[in-house]
């Protein structure tokens, strides 16, 4: 990416990176480091926020392109990189820096894995209620950068809703903090939320502060078999209008069914599960309460389901009122054996797996985007072959906000070294 000619050779880059990163390590990349088949020139693992900042300052001076990696669970999300000079790993920054259990907040380093963080927080019967896929490997920084979430988003929200503050290393090598450490936040620009979902294109997240929740003492899941998309929408509307308070309200198809989870004290979850069964029966659906010993496996299977098959994975966001029409279209157009859908039925956030060859995937994606009017949703490719990503825009239409996004990118990263071309709108 060096505008003045080829950058240093990898051996020289490694030697310089090791000096810059303090006690960090630097090495040549291996096949496991590839990003959409593109090998980084070197991999650097700084041990501290200061070392990350020093590494970025050097990369900025040398105009080296930088991609940040945590656990690598979402490293292929976004457009394929043209080239990667520096793969910056946060794997050596895994500490829970502070757990203010009296205030229900915690500050965590970006390289910490979500499952490990929650094991630590559980010592005080608290947790960070995020449940994206592969939580045993997904890191705090990667979850923030992609705003990734799971079924419990229905009750607790996405990372953008839980983050209170952030520590960041800017592209010029300066460390900065934004937000606070308590639930009240400061007025002005909310940089913590701005970085959430920015795909590492604005700054490198080095730490984050979140609001926490008490761990639930009991859980109960209701599985409802429904006749089709219209019945799904009807039951979802009935559940949302009721006094029930599920932590997750998920759709699966084919065959169509809903998973409804309640988490609280034992008496509450038992009563709410019975009411959900009665509500489903009133609408002509068949429902059952999952046995406690089978509940964990039920949700693990649900979380893995869209990712286990072949094909492209598309994140579809739409109004809940458009749920039935979209599910019907996916089933009728893609075919029952070539489309699989799961996700947040109560929020209109779905994962659709599009099977078939690349031509079929591209056609379906374009038709799906045509069905979603501007301002009413989006269809973003999360997983797809390099060939598919070469044929379609991974992000789809951005709308009127693209010029503002470009201005923010220019302010944060004027040299364009951070994840270039891979962020929202090609930032």
C-alpha cells in the first residue's frame, strides 16, 4: 500500500515490527491467516494498548494497510481485501481490567474471549448478555467491531446498546478514550457506539466498558411448530402484544417453527412458558416446553444451524410487519431445499442461507434487495465465496448516510490504512 513504491520485504518488516511492538511478537503469515484467500505480509501481536498504538504509528508512517483480528470468527466478513500488509492481532490482550459489580459494569480488553469474560463475571453472578455464534472464540473487540449478537438480542439488545465506553488506538498512533464507566453517559458524540459496527475501519479497539446484568436463576424454552410464514407473523405479533417477557424469540425454517426463551426465577419462567404454550394453542399451533436437560443442546443446534450448510449467509434486516412476505418469498423463490432462515423474529433480523451456485446466489441476493425498500431494511453478505463477493456489493445500498460515513473515515483515518475498502460502504 506504500504510495512511494513497494514496502520493505517481510523479513525487514518483521524485525521492525518486533522493535515497535515492545514485547510483542511478529512473524510471517501462514495459510491460516488468509483473509478471503489474501495472505497478509506479516502478523503482529502487540501485548499492550501502548504497543498497539506504536505499531499503528509506524504503519501510518510507512502507509502499511492494517487489518485487526481477534478470534478470527468474523475475519472474512466484508469485502475481500486488495492486500494486507499487517494483520494486527489482539490475542495477547485478554484481561478483565475492572469489574465494578456494585455498579453492574465491567471494562475488558479487546482480545478477551466472550465466554472467558462471562466466566469471570459469573463469580459475582453477573454477565455480559451477548450470545453471538462461537462465543468460546469470539473476542470483545471483534464483537464490537461487527456489532454481532445472538438470540438474546431480543431482550438485551446488541453490543451498541450495552457499550458504555471504549479505549481506542487511532490510526496515527494516539490512544484515546470515549464514553464512561457508569450507566450515565456524557453528552456529545458517542464514539463508543460510532466504533460499534465500524468493522475496524476507524480505529483499533483496545478495551471496552459495558453495562452488565444479573445472571438468571432459571430458564425455560418453548418450541412452537407453525403452519407457515403467515402463522409465524401472527404468533410473533401475539407474543409481542402479550405481557410475556421472553429473552429470545427466534424463527427457524424449514420447517417453520418458533423458539421462545424465558429467563428469570423458577416460578416466573415456569408460568410464562405455560402461558406461551396456551397462546400458541389459541392460534392453532402446536407447542411444547423443552425439558431442562435438553435446553442447552436445543439452543446450540439453533445457533449452528445457518452456518453448517454450504452457500452464502446473508443478514437480512427488515420491519417485523414485512416478516411473513419476506419468508414466503424466500421459500417460494429459492425453493424449500435451497433456502434456510433463522434469527430474531421479534426484531426482524434474520440469517438467510442461500444455496446453489454463485450465479443463483447472486440472483437471489439482488432480487431480495429489490424487495426491501430504501429505509425499511438491508441484505448484507456475511459469508460468501470470493467469486460471489466479486460479483455483488457485500453491503448493498447504504443510502444518504454514505457521504457522512466517508467524512468520518477521513477524519479518523486520513491515510486510509485501517481495513481499507472492507468497511460499510467500502470505507
